[in-house]
């Protein structure tokens, strides 16, 4: 009878350990899935990400073309045009 009381008294203490052990077991089992999922997400590109990247590239190209045009305009204005500068076309803009 005394052993039964000890077991009943110890049950609340043991239940915390059992819950922790079960949670740890679940974490150990799901860890490879989480790691694989993160790896796949890291190496794949969504359509939205691809569109954003392409938009950034296009804006950068536009900025560079604008910069080159302004430099050519300045050279034409100063009379120091390069052979590749089309000053007649540039002045019409």
C-alpha cells in the first residue's frame, strides 16, 4: 500500500518528464523535415522574387543609359564629343 502512495505521489513529477521526452522526440523526428524544407526554400526562387530581381536589373540599366546620355549631352555641349556620340540626335531630345 505504501508503494502505491509513493507512485501516486510521484505521478505529477513523472508526467512532466514524459511530456518533455515526448516533445523532444517529436522535435528530433521533425528536424530533418524542417532542415530539408529550409534548404529547398533557399535554393529555389519564387516568381515574385524573379520579377523583383528583373525589375531591379531593368531600373539599373535605365539609370546607366540615362547617365551615359547626360554625359554625351555634356560632351556635345562643350564641343568635346566622342566619335561614338551622335550630337545631332542628342540635341533634338
